[in-house]
C-alpha cells in the first residue's frame, strides 16, 4: 500500500511540475535598441513578477499552463501587454518599448502631450521643432498666483520676460530672447486674435482657467503663421469637452485689493459639446510706495467665452467660439482715482476696452490619413486711452481665414494651405494731429513636410510666401531636425526667416500713450526682416536609481535687419524710422530638473546679449536682463498638499536714458490643501518686496505732470493672495 501511495504522490508532483512554465524576455528601447534594465514584468492575476537585469533580460518562472496575460511596465515607457499560450511553441521575440515623454523643458509624467502649434498634431517627444509647453498642474499653480491674466504663466519661463510699459495702467508685453513684444505672436487656438491694436492690454485680459495648455516656440516661427513671430510665438490652447462633465469655480482675493471670480463648464454629449467660461476681475487702485501714484490701477473687467462643438459623424466636426472682454481701467494720481483730486492731483490714465472675436473651425476627413480644415475668425477691438494731455481713441476690425490640407503617411506628413488676413484700424479724430488709420491685407500660401527618416532622425521643413499690401512679397523658409542618440540623449536644431510689417503698436508708443506719435509712412517705412537659429541638447537619467535628472541646454541667435525705431523729433513729435543698421540677440538657456519622491526642483539660467548696431556704434538693447536665474522647489503629496518656494533673479538692465537699473530677486511661497472636490491656497508673492520705488523714483517732474522712468522691476511689491477652487 505504501509504495502505491508514494507512486500516486510522485505522479501528482510530476504533473504539477510539468504544468509550471518559464518565460524569458529581452526588453529594448524602440529608438536606440539598447536594453532596458529595471523593467517589471508580471503575470496578470498572480504574484509572479520579475525585474529585468542590466542586459534587459527578465525571467518569470512557475507560470501556469493555458492563456496568460503578461504586463510589462516602467515609469518612463508605455506599458506593454502580451497574450501568450503556455506551454510556448518557441522563444518569444524581443519586447520593444516606446518612451512616454521627452523630459523637455517643462515635463509632465505619464502624459502624452500633443502639440498643435507646429500644425502637425504630433506628440512632443516626436516633434523636430523645439516647443515648450505649460499644462496640467503647472498651469494650475501659475493660475493660483494670478488667476486674472496669463502674465505669471509666461513670465516664469526661461528666456521669457514680461515687460511693463505703463507705470499707471500696468500694461505689459512679452519679450522672448531679448526682442520687443511686437516680435512675439500670441495666438488663441491657432488664431491671431491679439495682433496690431488688439495687442494692447492683451496679457492683462486673458484669464488662464479655460486653457488646456500653453505652447511656446522660441525663435523665428513666421513660416508657421505668417509675420510677427520673429522672436517666437505663444499659442494658448483652450480646453475641449470630454464625456465627463467639468465644472470649475476659482475665487481669489489679494492684499492689493483685487478680486477674481472665474467659472468654467464643459461637457460632451452625443453629437454636440460645449465649453463656457465667464469671469469678473477687479481691483481698487493700490499704492504701496505711498507716492500718490497707482502701482496697480483701479479696474473692472468682464469676460464671457462660450464655445460650441458639433460632431456630425466620424469624418466631420465643427466648432464655433465667441470671445468677449469689457474693461474700464484707471490709473494715476490716487487722489484723482479716489474722487478727491484737485488742480494739483489731477493726473490720470484711463483705458477703456471692448474686445469681441469669433472663431470657426470645420474639419473633414477625406480618408483615414487625410483631412481638410477650414478656419475663420473675426475680431473687433475698441480702445480709448485718455490722459489730461492726450486722447487716443480707435477701433480695429480684423479677419483671418485659412484652408489647409493635412496628409499623413507612414514616414512622411504634408500640410499645405493658404490664408488671408485683413487688419483695418480707424482712429476717431480728437485733435488736429494726423490720424493713425491703416488698412493692411496679407495673403499667404505655405507647405510643410515632416519626414521620419528613421528611428533616430526626424526633419521638419516648410516654406511660406506672403504678399503684404504696400510692402510686397516675402519668402520664408524654415527647417528643424530632431536627433535621438539613445533613450537618454537627444537634440534639436533649427532655423528660419521672418518678417514684421510696420505698425505703431509697439512698446515704445505705449509708453507715451501714442501722444504725438505720427502714423506709419508706407513710402518711408519698410518690412523688418530677420533670420534666426537655435540648437539644443537634452539629457535625462536617474541618479543613484532614485533621483530623476533632466537637463536641457539651448543656444539661440536672431539677426533683425532694418529694425523699426520710434525717434523723437526736435519738435517733440515722434516718428517711426527703419534704422540703417541691425539688431542681433544671442545667448543660451539652461533648464535643469531634479525629482525625488514628492520633491521636484527646477533650476533655469538665461544669458541674453541683445545689441543694436548702427554703423560703428553698438548699444545694448534697453530693458533686457543679461543674466536671469529661475529656481522653483515643489513638494507635492498627490491629492493632498502642494507647497512651492520660488526665486527669480534679474541682473541690471540698460535704461533708455543711458543709465541702468539695479539687480533684484523676486521670491514667492505658495501652499495649497486639496480635497476631493475643492482646494484652498495662499500665495506670498514677492515676499522680499522687490519694488522699483524702493530703489529710486518712479517718475520725475511734478505730480501734476509726471515724467515716468523706464520700468525694470515690479511696482506692486509684496502681495498676498489666496482663494478657493471648486471642482464638480
């Protein structure tokens, strides 16, 4: 009996052993083919797991017979799922994994980011053009600091500087790589809604709550969307509805007497969808320097942006949007603003604006890989600027229409199209001074190609031809390349030509509220033309197996021929002149990121050398920091806490009067407590109180007729703001 029982046990053990099977896999990177150590493999529904060794080999044992699911995963790569039948008929081929991110500039873990600004809808890791993006949690954190406008979203990026142009109205423009704001093109979903007269107060009138992401291209990008993008472009990408309803409210108050109330709703239904954004932003006048002049003006603004989506079928969809903004803004003497002004306390600057624009997009798929897109926008902008000595009152009407064809292939994508842009400005006569009316029409055609030569080289090239009435034809080629040396090291290199049509709407004219500024003379003024070049290198790795490390270093150069300069005449009037020299800007940017558990540290450095050349004379461009440092330390416990400490250094800036401002640091601290449906936050912005009025007078002359100095540092100083965010 005993031998029989032993025989049965032996047979069972033998059958059990025969029912357990091994699996050996080699894991490799899709681009470099190099092995991937540290990858985890697991038999789904069991505790059978293993980790790949230094050669990328992973071995699983004791796998039950029959159909099994093998899940292969790691943080930096997309998960792979294998369906295998055990016992296997033979060896399994190598497993090829694709990276989920490029760790470029600003990065977002486990997120596939599609970039729209290059027209080709590709993920950022496969984009030959260097694009920085701000999205997700980073965008929300910046919105905590300034929920009423996008200045903070942009100002804290390396190589980008928001330049205040009015001491009393707080108007500001954006500078990229040391060039004036007029050389940066700001788009909303690919539409040029903030150009010409409409650029006035633009940065102050775009709240961030309805934005999905912000995309920044530094360097010449005129080939993509036409003139005006010599320094670069900023594309504000709006949120679109998903199947789940999104309802958000953001209420914010400041120690500078400001109040922001923002609301956003979106939802997709069967054949339709909707997004709706509305806000009220206001502030009382604020004078931290106690010099009788407002550092923050008194203002009240209302914004209402509905957008409708129609999904007719699998091939055709359409969306229609309306963007509106109405604001009254008064800065100047605090006594005047508060209603107790007199003959002495009488200086003011009023800005009353109305902004209305429409957006229309129709997309139709001709086949699985070919689509036709029609876009149109209409913009109306009405602005009144009034001081005791001047009135500037005008209306701008602009249209933009584009038709493009997108053809995608396995290794190549072609995009070809044509667009028409009209811009008409009419000034209301308020004096005998010549009117600044103009009418500009630009017709353009373009073609762009993206070629994936192999798994380590992608090339994006394009040409554009624009005809600008009164100024003729301009030809704009552009090329960029992406090289992936291995899964840790990559670089981008690119360059192109650009141009800018003459306009009175510049930072220089804003500083004098357009008083005594003569109109553009089409017979004397001409197109500004440029070429630009940039190259970067990007490296990512793990330090000691626990610390994520990323570094991106970029070099840039831009040459601007016959720049348009505002010059004061002997009579005191101002005229725009194309100088016979050129402006060039050169420099570099470095971005470094460390990540360890719940901590993230961002470090950035920008070196900008911007010079104006006239004959043998060479001068430094005013109001540009040659050296700038960005530093942000974040601590985040997911869905519970966010803590942030930041510091930004600005070196001395050349001033228009030949002097220089002083260097300074701007520091901030933010804390946010999160619950499932809402969060509370507080932000201590500029808590060291870096303020230009602490370093010297903001204006000269009398309080009745002040002559304002260049603004190179903050005027509002230390401000505390806090609020609540609701999410349903």
